[in-house]
C-alpha cells in the first residue's frame, strides 16, 4: 500500500463518520479549489499495546519521521507529529491519553476495553483504521465523559482519523481564514468557537479553525445514542522569521481544536 493509498483508506472511514467533511470538500472543489491535506490526526492511549508509536508505524514504514512533541496538561495528553521527506504529503499528528495521570477507575475502564482486543488486532499494521474493536455500554461512555471527553470519544469510536485538515495556503478564492469559516458556516456546518473562531495568529505562524464534529448514531450494548464523531479542520501556515513555511503546531490552539468533539 502506497502513502496515497493509505490516506485514501483513512479518508474512506473518516468520511463515513463525518459526511460533512465530504460535503465541505465538494463545496470547495465546486468553487474551483484544489483541496490539499495539511495533516491528519489520530487519538490513542499510552498503553504499551497501542500507544503513539504503534499507531505511527504505518507512516514510519512509508518514509515519515518523528518531529516536534507537545504536552496538554489539562487534558492529560502527549502528542507528536510526523512528516514525510516529500513535503507535499500530509503531516500526521498523533496524541495519546496519559493513563497514569487519570483516575484509577478511568484507567481500569480503558484497560478493560483493550483487554477485549485479540493479538491479531493489536499487531495489525492498520490498527489505526479499525474503528471500535470492543463492546461497551453508554453508561460507561457517560462515566468516562465526566472525567475525559477524549477517553469517552475513544471508547465510542475506537481507531480512525479523528480529523483531516485542509491546507488553506493552497486555496485561491478566500482572502483569510475568517472568510473561509463564514463560507462553511453559511453552508450549514457549525464551527468550533472555543477560544475564538480562528485559533492562533500570524505571530505564531499558524492559524486554525474547525467544524464541530458531526453527530452520528452509535450503537452500544444498552442502546443507540447520537454522539459527536469526527470534524474537519482548516490550517493556514505563515513564513517563519528565519524563512521557510512553519511546519509545526501550536499547543494552545490545538488544545481548543480538541474541543471540536465536545457534546
């Protein structure tokens, strides 16, 4: 499987969980835009069986290398991004919940979910696109949500691209990110306004905004409930003072982008 085929497979599951992304993608193309991916993001747990390094393996096998690392104290997350030697390939952003910083109850709950996985699933190189691979109930989701939205989301959706991101620098018909966000919102797709509509600034060489996650019916052992699934992000990058386009991420902005999956 080539890099392009890998991202194609990831987009297929992601678009099924987030039909809004395909709608926005099509809206932009109808304007004559060529939509280019800036980065794709994934969520996991720092359990040794499926931590960040495990999910990154398919990308490492295809020429990606680890780059900057980030810490989200309040959300108890660690993250790293990976870049390909071919800069036209999307970056990959993987975060993991630090279980040792969570309550013993949350830790036990998440470990019990992982315990349901088979050895074949845990060793599958496409683990990152398997979806939910365990049984759980809505009461467990609710309990997890009280402590960590991130853990609750993982319990409901499992492993998939949490979001794809449009590389706004490649768009030609919008003067700024606010104009793009307004266009998307007026087309009927609510935007994340946590911390402000546009997160970041030219001063930090990165601006970002995102839709709110699409709500989808999720089947649990005790019923079916509508929950926020995945979202679509938009990133505009600026030149660094020393030259060259900024390639990394801004933790303060990413912290608010995570909230696109809040209920």
